[in-house]
C-alpha cells in the first residue's frame, strides 16, 4: 500500500506545449505518481500567485485544443495517471460534450 504520493502540477502550454510535455515526461520518469495539468484561465481567483502568473503567461498563445495535444503526446510515452484541473468557464465555452469526447 502506498501511503504517500508525489503529485506534480504543470500549467498547460507554459512556457510552450512542447516544454510542458517534456516537463511532464521528466517528472513521470523521475517517479511522480500523478501529474496534474492546469488549464489556463483568465480569472484564476481560487489559485495562488504563482499559478495565476503562469496562467497569464500561458494565455498569451493558448488555445484549449493544445491541452488535448499535450495529453496525447504525453500518453504516447507514459501511463502515469493524469488529472486535468480547470475552472468551469473554459470548458463551458468550449462545449462540455466536445471537451469530454
């Protein structure tokens, strides 16, 4: 039984989608138990300053489709559990059904 887990967080597309995948794979290969991928949002009031700032930077060239590209690229190389973290607003704008499909 595992009594402790290492869960790492990355902001999708910060600094780039390619670097995000690289960071995720490096963490998985180093033993991370779970990777949490944050979907950038323009008004992240429930997050701390560091995540807020990473979202602002990521949003400069961000499209929600990039999240799916990042996940696909990561899945080609790793089966480490992955959790998406998002505010509801981006999913609602994108379309709930489209997002989960």
